[in-house]
């Protein structure tokens, strides 16, 4: 399988993730779609790294994974606090949490 096929797969995954972010209203589903988009970006970085024959894309993908792990920690904490206070994980209710 050529690396170009991985780029096509990453484009499809990114499109699915972007559509999920734009269409869905549940915060957990939106959060998972953002993670899907990050994984698509990682797949693209690794595919281009393989095409060009160097490790720069793989190193960048590693740093994206580190940032994604930090995002998971902060994002899930925000979603849990939002659910505890409003008993809903809807993105529309997030604007009501202003101080």
C-alpha cells in the first residue's frame, strides 16, 4: 500500500471528524471527533515522513500525541464539571457556565 493511500484515508478521517464537530451537540461526541481529527493529522504527518524518507513527521506526530493527551485530561475534566452542574453534556449549555 502506498503512502498516498494513507493520505487519502487521513483526509476521509479528518472530514468525518470535522462533520462531527459541526453537526453534533453532545460535548463527548464533539471531543471524540476532535481526537479523530488529530489522529488524521498524525497519519498525514507519518505518511509524508515516509514519502520523504526522514523522521521529522514522526517526531511531530509524537508531539501532537502529547498535546492530545493533555487535551484529553483538561477536556474531560471540563465535560465532567459541566455534566455535574447542568446534568447535561450539551455544547449549547456550555455558554451558561460563565461566571
